[in-house]
């Protein structure tokens, strides 16, 4: 054995061959790119739907204010408003088959009362003139403008658990796409600002053009997108309860001492099962029971409104009527500014305030999530919040569309996925890191396991599939 000029050992009489040292950075790039590619192919269509529906929902106040102006307001304020109890009685008498479950009292004198009604079993929202009690009009609660776009955003307009889980899966993978995208975006050479923070647009239609329309906007919207996605996950079907459980178990949502009546109730009923317009932090509050010891004559809605006013609950607030003899009145708010939110449970007989939870009572997670949800919905700081959300949503659409053209510019055979990294160790490390993300987001972890099993036992064993996925 001797050495060549390069220092590589050779056998006598045989030409030397340089040993190629694997480029770890390139291997990491290749492995990350492959996962980023597959996640983009699978979830980009869903992310476009979520971005478009979300951008429309951001402007719910303006759009519904225009579409339903005649229902939401009266032309001028009168001298004396009819009481909420009279409005409910008049509505149930005038509309046989109607049962009012809640009434929302608004702040402005020209705003109508909003009543949630079950009308022959159909969830209906009725709008009553506050000075006459007459119903100005009604809408099917499931078919209002905001309800349709909310359903599109959360369930793709299809009823069922599986569509909700699909939306959650897409949202969780969007976080992975942002993370892997930033790794791919990170400059590998000192090339200046072009192609990193500013796009190169001098050659429209070229692959560089589409690459920069994909990578550069994605960089600019990445932080806002992460905040929007994270703030939406508390509503999700799988991760949401885990977030709520974590907040409750660490007393960082609503600590037990927030219950004004003392010990936590044993009831399994939670606030979101019986009431509307609740702040997120109060949705899973255990609901206490009314006591009939002080008499069996329930208080009127007017008296409950008086209690809410004395407790400085800011309008608009919703009063949800008791369900059954042991039920309680619930006064709840879901204001634009989370720091004014309130949730009260009131004994329907004695008027005792059994639960009084305000924003100040929330723990750190409850407060952060409340602010996050307000930002997610464009309510936290008004029009600038809405425009920032719109910018991120439209940016996501642009990033998704440009990725398609960038892919087609590669003129792939088959699917055209990036080739597997030849550094097995790097591939395993990247997969493990993704599985760590999957441990935090269960649906991501489950989907990763499914993908790996399909790759090992189906794609690699069937030649046409192996060629199509690796070409």
C-alpha cells in the first residue's frame, strides 16, 4: 500500500481514486428539501383555501355590517328601549315554535337586540328593534356570511370530524413548511440581498423568477404566519384539548381561585356547552348549579342584566338563559379587546354571582392565547391588524402558486421530487427532528409514520412507483 499525491492510500500497480467526502450541508439541504417538497405538494391546496377563507373572515365586521345593515341597526334611536324580557316574551308569542336561548345587548343606542332562537328545531338568529320589540328580520344561524366562511375555514364546508382533522393536519404541516422553508431560504453564500430579502424579477417566467417569488415573500410573512397558525391551534380538535389541558393542569389558564363561590364545581358541564360568545379561556369552566333554597321563582332577564351592569360588565354582552331548574344564567362577552372580557354564572333564583371570571384572572397561557385569538381574527388592533393578516394570507397564496410554476420549470419526469440524500445519517437525523415535531403535534407524527411505512413497504417495492417518486 502506498499514497498518491493527494494523500489517498492506493494499492501498488493500481491507479489512485480520490475519496469523495460527503458534503454535510448539501445532504441536510437535500433531506429538508425532499420533506418540504412532499408537504407542499400535499397541503398547498388546503392552505390556499384556508388563506382565502381566513382573509375574508378577517373583515367580518365590515362585510356583515354592509350585508345585514338593515338587521343590525335601526335608523334612529328612540326615547325608551323595551326591556330584554319583554323582547323575549314578544318574540316567543309572535313566532309560535320559537324558543329563545340567549339575547345579546349591544352598546350603541341604534343597535338591535340579537336573539339566538330555536325555531322549530332550526338554529336562527333574530334581530329585534330595541324600541318596539318587533323583529326586523332573521337568518339561519348556520348560513350567515360569517358562519359559511368559518365552516369553510374549519371544515372545508363538509360536516364531520375527518374534515376538521384534515384542516388541523394542514395547519400543523404549514408550521413544518415554514421551518423547513427558512432552512432552504438561508443563504449558502454571500450573494447580497437579491434572492434573499428582495426578489430577482428581471427575467419574468424564468425559474429564478418563480423561485424568488416563492422564497422571498415566504421569508417576509413567516413570523406573521407562525403567529396566525399557532393562535388558531387552540380551536383544533386534537391539539386544542391538549393545549387546554396543559393550561388547566398548570393553572395558567383560569386558576381555581377565580371561582367566586369557592370550590370548583363537580359538574361535568362546561361553559361552552351551554353558552355563546365566550372567551376561549372560559370555554371549559365548570358550570355551577342554581340552588332553589331561596325560592322557586326564577329571576327575569332584566334583573340579570341589572346584575351584569352593577358588576361593570361592558356591553355588548350575551345573556344565556338557564337550562332546567338547576341551570344558571350565563353572562358572557367576546370583545375585540380581550382585556375587557368577562364570564359570569348567576344563580337563576337568588341572583348570586357563582362565577365571575375576568381577563385579570387568567393565567399566562390564558392571556397569551386570548391575545393570539384576537390577532388571528383581526380584532386586536383594528384595521392594521386586519391588513397585516390579509398581507400574510395573500402572501401564502402567492407562495403556494409560485411553488407550482417553480416545480414545472424543473420539467420533472414523474413527480419530480428532490432525490434522497445519500448521507443516511443526515436523513435519519432530519426524520427524527420531524418526529419530535410530530410528538408535539400528534397528527403530524401520525402522518409521518404513515408516509415512512408507505415508502418502506409500498413505494420502494413497486418499480413504477419507485421510479415516479424518485425521478
